[in-house]
């Protein structure tokens, strides 16, 4: 599976962005998908997870109520809708694919990673 993330950019605090992650390959619908982010000088951290069926989602406490993960298996794409953005949301955002979904918040769980898209939130 190859992943291509897009949709990042510069936005003012309080604004919104929608990230997309398009996957190649016919098996996308069998993979659980996650979004992670990495701010300068910090470790990569979990943001959101969605199971292969779309029926289960999990979020980091820091984004709960502001971000929404969704997927369209017919389009091989997973999305991250980000609302009420804060300067502390500034980071490179990565999508990742996981076959088993056991430790969804751990980077070690994921088999494939996209290249990342930069989100910058100005105050």
C-alpha cells in the first residue's frame, strides 16, 4: 500500500482544514487507518484512528471534539477534518495503514506511512 497525504497549509487559529490520504492498491478497504503528527523537536504522536469498516474511531484527547476522521473505501481515501485549529496543532501530519488495529495509538503498529503534509496554525 502506498499512501499520499495532502491538504495541509497555513491557517489562522480557529480555522479549519481537511486532510486527505489516498491509497494505492486494491486492499485499502481491509486496512485500519491512522493519522499521526510530529511537531518540530517532538516525537510523532497519535491523532486519530478509524477501523477498516469505518465503524470505530478513536481520538487523542487533545483533538477530541475538534477533529473527525472518516474514510471512503470506494475512493481509497481517508480524511481528517480539523476544526477550531490551535497553534499547538502545528505539525507535519502523517497517515498510516495498519492491518490488525491492536495498538492503534502506537507508531510501531503501522505497516505503511505516507510522506506527511505540513499544517501551520498562526495565532
